[in-house]
C-alpha cells in the first residue's frame, strides 16, 4: 500500500509477484488500488503521502509530480490486471471507477479488467456459495457456516481479523443471529410438541375430541359420552365392571 501511494511501480510489481495480495484492505476499506487512485487527487487524499518530499513539485506541498502521476496510472492498470477488484467500495462507497471519473482514458483501461464475478463453491463443504471475504487478505473461498471457526485463510495462511460480506456486513453477527433465531424456533417447536403430548394424554382416544373423565378398573379411560355404551374396554378388551368419574 505504501509503495502504491508513493508511485513505486517496480516495488509494487516485485511485491505482487512475491505473493502480496492486491485484494487486501485497510481500516477505511482502501485496497492498494484505492490508494493508488486517491494519489491522483493529491497527497492529502491518500494515506502516508504527506511524508514524501519526492512527490512534490515547486513550492506547493500539495502538488504531485507528473512522474508520480504517471507511475500511479501504471500501477493502477497493473493492479487491475493482477486481479484487483475495480468495483470494490471503500468505507465511503467509492470504487476505482468512481475515483477516475475525470481520467477518461484510465477509466477505459480499468473497465477492461472489470470482473464479472461468477458463483464459486465453498472450498470446505462444496455445497454453498463462497461469499465470505477475509480481512485483511481479501480472499473469498468459503460460505458463512464454514468460516465461523476459521482463524487463518486456507489460501494464504494469513491471520483472519474480520469476516465480511461484499457490502461490509460482519458475517459472524449475521450467523450468530440466525443460529439464535433457529435455536429459539427449535425450543418453541419442542414446547409445542410437549404440549401436544400432554393434550393427547388428556383427550379421549375414541372420539379424539372431548377430555377423558371416566376411568375403568383396568386403568384405561375415555370421555363420558364414549364410555357409557361400552361393555368392554376399548384398549385391553377386559369387561367393564365399574366406571369411575374423574374430575379435572
């Protein structure tokens, strides 16, 4: 990121070839491509650029030399060619294309590398779509359920500081919310099941409508209307010699 803001093309190229991620972002959501293009708007717009005296021309401390601007344009195209997402928004909803509205030629070059993102299966379960973006490495290789316990990126082994969706929403907060909701739904279903069981034990199993309020000496019971015409227990077929009224 520092090499990008300073316009050091050869250093950026060396770092990318050595495995540096072009998708990494800082706390403001700035990718290396963001920082490169922000430099085109002047040193005050990009992080760390105020420390470079080489980037100034004349007596204006906010001026950016022509050489640095040209290098930044080269770097921007190189990053896009290397896989940088030109549609990725920072914390202020700015992407690479919006930052080059006044640089028509550069915008046309970046548009060539606009990624039409296709669905990718989760690297772990292979059933769900990989939609989780790891920060700071920027890799997107797993689904929300599979990412929960991950501490390091499976692709680059970088420590995962945050897991987000493309819009910046925290994945863990969403997953925990869904799990809590599912847990509550499961508890409600279990309670409903137990209430139904209790209701079944009190309901006459002949008419399945009225409550049991008459018991036989064999231990079985029924409602009064169903019990009156019975001569044998409807459950065990033992003769009914006595009917005992139950009071609920």
